C-alpha cells in the first residue's frame, strides 16, 4: 500500500513513517504542509492519505480542506484524518460524496498501533473508521426530518458500531447479542434506508455514510 502522510509535528510524522513501513506499507511522501501534499498527489494518486486537521500556515482546518480538494482531484481517494480536534463542517464534506474510504481518528484515543494500521487498511479498501467522539459531534447536526428516524434504538447502535469499523462478530460481542441478531439488524437497516440489493460490503459503507451525513 502506498501512503502519503501530511503532519507538521516532525516526531509524529517520522514515527508514522516508521510505523507504516514496519507494517509493510510504502510511505511515498511525508510532508508538513498542504501545498507539498497537493503537489505530490497531483499526478500520482496514492492508495491512502493520512492527514492532520490543523496545519501551517494558520493551524485551523488546512488539512481537512486539502483532503477535500484531494478527493475532488482524485474521486474516492481514501483519507484517514488523524487529529486532536473534530472539525464538523469539513468532516461532513469528506463524507458528502458518498464514496467511502474515509476515517477520522483522534490522536489521544488511538490506543494500539495494530488498530491504527487496521483502520488505515480498512479506509484504503473503501470502508470507514470513525472515532465515537467524531460520530457524536457529527450527529449533533441532525435535522427534524432525519431519514434515519425509522431506525430502532438497537439498529442505531449497530449502525454506530459499523461506522467505527467493527465487524459483525465485534458488534455482537459489544452488544451482547448473537451474530445472527446483528445480521438481522443490518438487513433491516439496509431495507429502511432503501439501499440497493447489491454487494453487502458496498451497502454497509453506504449505510454508514447515510448515518453520518444525513
């Protein structure tokens, strides 16, 4: 997997480079600003991007804005945001195209290297990896006519865990139910969201995006 890292903290940038290299990935570029980042991917799309939110020169939301621009240049480009902050507006913009391949993790809550690598791999494959705190803040934007209003409380729990990137077995263990029950809830979610009866993995991503971006 070919990865581009965008991080202004030199220790974290170098640490991520070593970490991903040890995991068998190739870091094709590790830069500290969005200008270099966009130049790197202008002609050569990587398999995934890991970016911070707050980057030079203003340290506000440059990273997310650049990630949105990168996905405009390369539709569906997998982006994993790794930040200490949640920026709702641009996080929603990343989700808006419905293409999947999006993750948003909070630095202080990444407890294990293995889980970070798994999250990046999942995002590169078109899935999602969202921190629960990011999910909570995105859901504050809910509208009164929320199309997800038909979901039961349990179905919402299942969908939230899907957004975090958990598989059916982990969801079952977390909710203390059988995998069969989880599968039934997921089928109900697909039906209520009127998702086409095609590849289950694709529908899973579409359900998550509908949940986060309604």
